[in-house]
C-alpha cells in the first residue's frame, strides 16, 4: 500500500518523464542496457530510478489507470481498463516476432541460444535473411502482420526486447529472455 509519508522528492523529474514516455509506448525498462563505450551490458539508470522509488511510481501509475509490472530484472506498464483485445494482440505480435527470431537462429542457423544473449555475438539482419525460409515462418510473420523478419526485428528493438550492439548486431534483453523462458516452460 502507498505510504502517505513517502518522500516524492527522491523521484528525479527528468528520469520520471523519460520512464513514463518509454513505458507508455509499450517499451520495457530493463535492468541492463548495452553500452557501446564499454561494449558490455550496464545498469540502466532508468531501471535504478524505478527500483529505488518503486512505491511512488506504482502509486503514480495506479492513479492514472495503469499498473506497473515489476518482473525483477525489468518493468513494463499495462493499462488495466483497455487490457483486453489491443493489448493481447500486441503481446501476440511480440511473442510471434521473438519466437521466429529465436527459432531462426537456433534451428535454421544451428546456433546456441546463448548466441542471442552474449554481447560478443548476437545476430545481424543478414543472419536472419534465409533464402529457403520454411513456410511456417512466413505464415507466422504474415499472421502477426510483419512484412518479414527484418520488420519483426525492428519492432523488438523499438520495444527494447532486443538490444543493438555497436557491431550492428542484436541481442535479447533480459525481458525478452524471460518471455522466451516462460513460453518454453508453458509448452513443456
């Protein structure tokens, strides 16, 4: 429950605006972001801001009809009243994109799953372009209204489910790795 004595002065206004802007667009705030300067995953200051002021942010978003979801290593926002159809469709689209890309890399390219999570590897757009792509991928991508794998990758990057490294390669974020793990566990 929200504590009336909570010190909202601790919330950094600049970060708060950026956090709201990211979350309201359906993006994830991940614990780690890619730093091209260090060529490594570094703690996202937005994540730290949320974590340190979780009570205040939870209350703020609840007041405007949203729910801040805390998954430990990432946050996202859902709109409770309008959660039904549009949200489910958007979620299905993101899941379809993730499944296609992970399967392309692990099944069609024969790479280990870790290839998608390590900043020293990752996938490029060229890695995902396959001449004789099995029909099942085309079917999934078309059902999800993607023009192709590149379009799916672009959406995942926009939503911060894939992080772009300084080598023009993409890796799964913490949130997308968790989503994949949940999908796999659900179907085992």
